[in-house]
C-alpha cells in the first residue's frame, strides 16, 4: 500500500476537490438550458433533504473509521482493522436502509406537504438508491484515509463526478419528453450512478491492495472477512461518529429548513408553486454556485492555514500567527474581488451566456458585493479550528443560520419582495457569520487587519469596474460572449497590474499559491 505524508495527502485531496468542483459546474450550466429553472428547482428541493439523510448515515463515520483504523494500524492489529470496517459497514448500511424504507413510505406526504410541490415525488424516489451506496463508500474512504492512502478517495471522487455529469445530463434529456418531474428524476438517477461508480473504484482499490499487501490471505480482507463483530469497536465508532454527525446536522438541517421555509414563505406571498420552484431553483441551482466558484481559491488558503497556525500556536509564536492570518485574509479579499466586480457589473450577459436567461441576474447582482464576506469566512473558520476553537465556529454558524431562517420568514412572505427576501436573508447570513468569526479570532489572537489594504483593494476594484464597463459598452465584436470575454480579460489584467503597483501582492504571496507558486519561489543557494 502506498502511504503519503500529511501534506501530500492534503494536496492530493485538494487537487481532486478543486478539479471536481470546477468540473461539477458543467451540469449546472447545461441543466438549466435543458430543463429550465423550474426543473432545476425540483432537483434543488430534493437536494437539501438528501444532504440531511446522508449526514445521518455517514456524517461522522468516515472520521471515526479513519481514526480507529489509524490507531489499530499503529499497533499492527490487522484483526481489529477488519472488525472496525465490518462494524462500520453494518452500522452505516443499516441506518441507510431504515432511512430509505421510511422515505419510501412517506415519499408522497413529504413531496406534497413538506416540499410543497407534488412533482418532487418522482425525483425523491430516484434519490433513495443513493443512500446505501454512500453508506458503504463512506466507510471504505475512511478505511483508506486511516491507512494514510488518499489516492483511492481522490480517484473515487473523480470517477463519481465524471459519471454523474454524463449520466445526469443524458438521463435528464432522455426523460424530458415525459415531463419536468421525470427529467429531474433522471438527473438525480445520474447522481446515483456517479455514487455507484465511485463505490466500484473503491472496491477495485481494495482488491488491488489485497493482492499487493496480503497475497491470498483471505483473513486480511477488510470487506469479506466473516469474523464476528466486536461490540467494543462498535461503541467506539458510535462515540466518535455521533458528535461529529451532530455538528454537521446543524448545517444540513439549516439547508433543508431554508428550502422548506422559502417555499412556504413564497406561497404566503402569493407566488404560485411552479413559479416558486423555478425561483428557488434559479437561486440555489444557478446563482449560489456562481457565488461559490471563487471559493475554491480561498479553500486552498484555508487548508494551508490550519497546519501553519497549529504549529505556530504550539510554540506560542503569536507574531507568526498574525502574519499568516494577515496574508490569508489579504489574499482571500484580493482573489475574490475581481469575481465580485465581474459578477456584479456583467450579471445580465453572464447569466445569459451560462444559462440562456438573465432572469436571475438581479439576484446575482445583489449577492455579488456581499460575497467578499464569504471568501473571508474560510480562512477565519480554519483559524478557529487550528486554534482549538471548533465550538466557537459552530456557534457562530448556528447563530447565522437562525438569523437567516427568521429573516426568510419575515421578508420572503412579503409580496413586494418574494424571492428577493430570501436573497437578503442569505446575504445577511454571509456577512454575520464572517463578522462573528472575525470577532472571535480577534479576541483570541489580537489580530487586526490593516484598513489601508481594504482601501487599496477598493481602489483597484473601482478602476477595474470602469475599465470593464467601458470595454463592454463599446461592443467591438457585437457578440455578447466575445465582448464579455474581452472586457473581463482586460479588466483582470488592469486589476493585477494595480495589485502590484499598490503593493498588495508580492513574490512571496504568489509563491503560496498551489502549483504555480513554485515558479515564483526563490532559488536556494547551492
């Protein structure tokens, strides 16, 4: 078995995560063009419910398996590894089958009364096969991670993404003649096929590992061994998995309640169910993914920040902690700023280019300026986790979710606001959670940002905005996509030049960026 160091493993998962995130944007562009905002809305109504179920089934189990397997591996206790994996598979699979059976019996009621759109019923049923697949794959991923082998997880995630994209689009297109409900169900079935592909990759990796490491010793196979379950390991698994699952449930339930409350609030505002589904689909399936896309950059900052801060904290080196926080926050703002400008100014042509409609451009224009808080949120949350304050981060997230849900009820029920009330609530959530994280980090470390950095970024954004608007209004090529591409490219080049002139970035900052950063690192003297 090939093991990697902590940093190597993190970089493997980071590379796979970034690749899958960018690749996963393909169906988000193609599906709205194929089934429209209303069809996407049907999928988005199912998705939050699915997330809650998957959190119940596998929320903390991968972490628990990885921890216990790593401990057993350190002792050379192969028999314990087998029992841990078998026990975890039994627990996760049992929970998934119970959840699937309950959902099958309550599917019609959930679709009609909880999700407020009976057309969701078909897609909801198509989601159920995903549950046992995720149950098993989560345990196997935890097993490989516990053995410090991140490659199978990265390969399975990539296979899942590729198959999901192809089959979701193909099945949605094939079933579209039977109605939007069947097209949405086809897209969900594609997600299930992706999970199956990921599971098969993990299974092949298990077989490969068995042949390489254990030869023909059947007793060394963590999947097929028939040893009786050890109750002690079962209790340990549950003791570790339960609190982690509980923490993740806050975010999952918030997402689910948001979809339910938004649909009911729009109904109170007098919006017809079909229109409400289309509006919610446009918000969660088209606008939010665009806002989140630059987050792939800040995610890499957060990943590199955790070990750096943890090491500095163990030495009591507060100067290094402040420097790392300042660098990460500055880079988060600097990298997110150009996306904010382009999404805000060119919302109409951008939405038309990607989705074939500009009806959701107003929501994108409202959320784009607030997205800067979202990009700063990842480094701040990583700092709280690195400094042993995960409970503080959890409380801040819970407070933001509670405020968001209350505001949706208060604002989205007003006929003059409707879905824009939900947009305002989401914007407040982004800003509030980030500010709470910032206050928590400042109290913990004494960290302060230099106001001049924000002023210089703002100046660069203003100049970039002027350049982008001027070029866009020229319409040199009279082709929307080409004119937008030219405006964006020139504006970004101007922005990058201003960053250098204003000394917002230097060689050391660029050197911290994954992959391309090594080109800018100073050569070591021989």
